C-alpha cells in the first residue's frame, strides 16, 4: 500500500481584491509590508506543488481574510488550479 502525501497549509488570508478590502485587515497589511497580495503569495507557494508528489492539500485556519464569497471563490480557484485534491 502506498502512503498518502498530505500538504498542510494554514492561514492564507486570501481576499478577492486587496485594493477594495478595508485597510485594517491582515491581507492589506501584508500587501503594504511585502508588496504582494496574500493571493499571489499562495499562488507562488503552490506553484511547484505538482513536482512534490502531493496527493492531498489540507487548508486550515483562515482561508480568507474577509469572509466574502468572492474571496472564497478566489482561494478555491487557486487551490483547484494545482490539480491536487483538496
């Protein structure tokens, strides 16, 4: 039996559009400090996942920062684009 390889990620705090989000949120603060949105950071981090032998991605913590349906849709699009089960 082959072992299942799980990638566990947490607290991505994705927002649909950080420019529209209230300035008090974490995603906006990260963008101000790093010059990169939390969504693009997640995309960059998952960019090589197809070469890692991952069978399943488990995301815990704050998937999105603002609870907006558009933010969840953006996070889901990023995660499903990997081709790995979530």
